């Protein structure tokens, strides 16, 4: 009985050792990958900060003002004025999009249909 | 170890034979045994103490060594770690109320040299001068060869310059990472932001510290690592600020003014939406001007006229006397007061502008609308000096403004030492005491919001706390209506912006000479206004230093011709940006009439 236990425990030690070896190397790989990713994230953050700064720089009011002056003949941008405020009630809403034949003379017996339309007949 | 029995039979028998008590032998043996046990226990305890002592010693040694190591290593720029670390910047960004960036950080590099590692110092000096034309080749050469180990060459580099230095290819030229402060909008809001520079500098890192403005006033908040990820949100609005500076700068040029300042403030919260002072500067490249000896401090572009500049603000103060008299129940808007000019008080003579006489009697509303010095003086005398001081104090005129700028402390109002009756009179129309434009804007905001005191602030806050009540709502409303009349029927008629019901008061004050007395033809023109009068939301205040309007046959120096049109243009531009809907005012009946057919 005893030798069997010895052999079994020896095999167990070997197995665990192999498992620990593989785990160790996997952990190291993961850590290396993590460091790489962290560096990448840091670089991207840096780039992001720089791009934000550049966005703010390119959108600075001075530059936009100059650009709108340069492109005045195309865009015609002028400062907002009080007269440009309006009431929603004064805006004439567009006529509703109705099918041309709806309400046309001649239809005096509308039919109501229920049920599913066959999918292939729905194709245009 | 053999254990000796406590009662060895041989000795007991002997003792019995001698007639002694055998118990003494047992006790003796017991004593010896206890002594042995004690010695053993002590020895073991000593060993334990020694081990414990060693453990403590090595633990403290490790901690001490680690501390020493940390203290002696060079600081490094922080690197972003993955989990949730927004901390790349060591200094928080500053944004406007809508989150647009006013100040941020940029990673760049500093250039330094190790001359001993240089292969060819002469060539390096020549090449460096090609990249940086402001450097001197001979001087560089001397410094590279005088035996020093280390020298700084440049605090910040652009990427192109860095590449050019790389291309020189000398191992003695080295780069250190630097985080620099960037103000992408250039000179916009320069006086509010102030500027930043490097503090302690090392090879791998440098402190960025605020040098002026809000950067210095809130330096601790901006450098707090716990809050580095959350930007500091100001109450400024970038677009409003840009429009304000554009109009103010044009106005300053048109009126040939020496300087100008303007403030736009939310009347309910005291939040400053825009604030400008001209001349200004670029905080990215903060100048260090040397002023001539006889120059005014305001001539420096660094001087914030809106906060630091204390001026006699002239007739803009009249509304305070009128409002206080109404609050005390002494007058109402229609009460007639004595306005017979000139008024003689002791050896002083109080006159009106251009020696006019609006008297003998004038209603309080017209005193404000026509800007009568004499009328205001009589109202002030009704109030009395003590109550006048208390009221001005409650409006914040007796101390520096609490705004979050390091310069605010220097903008302390100048008050007369003794408050005699003549001071009561002159203060009522804004002479004799000086305050900053920001003081005045806060006081007008207090009147405009219905009488609750506001403290000017630059920080954006969603739920501001209302201040103590200074005026009753009715008096505040009546005061705004008086100011409105000053625009529709009075001195500020050019301020009437269609749709925005501007209410305001002009102020023209002679400039005091440094040697005493006043200049004849140098004035400070102020226009303080609120809009819209029916439901005031914003204060617009414009101050021009030594303006003159030359469009007429003779030069005009009253605020009605200089500050008022500038303020009107500012209101016209910013009101739509601030989303204030124009008010449809009562229009004259048109020619069309309803006809039945």
C-alpha cells in the first residue's frame, strides 16, 4: 500500500510542479502584456490630451472669427441678433405628407383589411 | 536530565535519625528546582527578546533605507496606470462654464547638456545657434568648455526644435520630459487666468505653479492630485468673453482710451460671465514689463483694471443714495427734492455738469435720469453719513472683492479717513471714494436681483446660496425702473438696445492727479447697466480710461458719448449668446387700423 501512495504522491508533485511552471510563465506573459497595454493607454491618453488642446487651439474664437470673415461670401455668417429670435407659433408648419389619392373624390367606400401581408409581396 | 526527587529517602532517614524535620529537605529541594526553572525561562526569554529586537531592527532599517532612497531619487513625471487613472496631468485643466478648455497641459521636453560627454562642443554650439537664433555661439562655447558638468539650455521645446536638436546627434545634449501649461485661446481672458511657470526643476520633472490670476489663487486646488482629473469649471463663457473683448477693444480704439475694462455678471448668482481689461497680454508668454517712473500702474498690461483698478466711479453711485432713501421710507420715486444748483455747503460749491440747473425741484426719478448732483446731495443729507456708510458697506464697498483672483486683494477701495457731511455729499455722486468696477457690478447686481447681496465669483456652481437681503424687492424694482428711465429719457439714451430694455446709469469722473486735485480733460467714464429691466438677468459694466469721442464738432468726454455706445454694442452682441429672449416692448400704434367691410 505504502509504495502506491509514494508513487502517487510523486506523480502528484510532478504534476503540480508542471502546473506551477506553466502558471508562472503565463502570469509573466500576462504581466508583460499588461505593461505593454498600460504604456499604450498612457500614450493614447497623452495623444488625446494633445488633440484636445489642439482642438481648443483650432477652435479659438480669434481664428473662427478670421475664418468666418475670410469665407464671408460663401457662408455669410454674422453675429446673432435679437431679431432672429422667434415664437414657435409664428412658424408655419409644412403641410402634412399625405398620399395623393387620400380624400380624393371617388373613394366613398373605404375598406378595412386585417391580417398579415405576405413578406414577398411587400418587396418594392 | 534526571529529576532529583523532592524527598530522597536516604537523606530523610538520616535527618529523622538526627531528629531534624524532614520537611526542610523537601522545601530546600523545591527551592532549588524552582531556581533552575526560573533560570531556564529567563534564558529563553532573553533569546526571544533578542530575536524580536533583531526583527524590529531589520524592519526599521528597511523602512529607513526605503525612505532615504525615496528622498534621494529624482522625481519623475507620473505615468498613467491603467485602472481609472486620469492622472496624466499634474495640474488640472481649467474650462469655461460649457466645458470648453481655457487652460490645459501639454507634454514637451526641456533641453539640457552634459558638456563632459560632448564630442565636439564647438560644432554643437554652432548647430544650436542655427536651431535657436536667440542663443549666442561664443557664449555657449565658453560655457561648454569651462569644466562644468551640467547646464540647462531650454525650458520647453517644440517638436520641430526637438527633432532638429536630435539631428545634431551629440551625446552631450539630453532631453527631460516637461509638462507645460497651454492657454489655447491666447490672450482671451488673460487677466482671469493669469499664467503659470515652472517651480522646482529637476531633470526628469518640474513643478508647474500659478503665477497670477486664478492659477495662483487656486493653486492648491489645481495641483491637488485627488482632483487632477476633474477640470476646474469657471463661470466664464468663452463666446461671451470673446465677443466682449472684441467689442471692448474696438471701442477702446474708437474712443482713443488709455485703457478699458468690462464685466458681465449674472445678477442672481454673482457669477462673472465675462471680464476683460485692456491692454492685455498672452498668458502663454507672460511679459515682464518695466514701467516708466511716471507711468500709472494701469499702463502695465498685467494690471487687471476690472479688479485691481480702483477709480472714483462718478454718477453711477447716485442710484445707491436713491435706493437707500426709498428703503428708509424718506422718499418715493415721485417725491420732489431740492435740485437748485449750485448748492453751497460750507466752503464747497456743488455744481451740475456744464453748470446747468435742473431745479428748483426735481422728482427722484428725474434726479437719476438727468444725473443731478445737487438732487442726489440733498437725498444723501436726508440719509446721513452713518446710514450711508452702513449701506455702502452692506453692498461690499468697504472691503476688497472676494473674487478668486490673487489680484483681488490689492483692489481694496480707497475710503476717506473722516466721513464728514461733505464726504456724504460727494460720495453720493461717486466722488471722494474709489472702488473697482467689479465692486460696482456686484452692487448693481444686488439691486437688479431684487435686493439680495451677491458676492462676485468666477467659479461655476449649480446651486448658489442667496446672500442677505439688503433692499426690499419693491425698492429694488423701483430702482431698476429709475435706471431704465435714465436710458429712455436721460443721459444714457444711446444704450437703448432694441428688445433688451437696458437700464443703467452713466458716470463721468474727473481723474485725480497724483499730486492732488483733478485733471481738467482726463476722465474715467463708466456705464453700469442691467438688462432686461422687466426681469433683470445680467449686469454689463464698461469703464473707459481717458476716452474722448471726436465724432462731433468738439471732443466729448461724457460717459453718455463714450462708454454707453460701447456697452450698448456689447449688450447687443452678448444678449443673444446668453440666450436672453428679446422682450417685445410696447410699440407705437401703427397706421393700420381694423376696418369692417
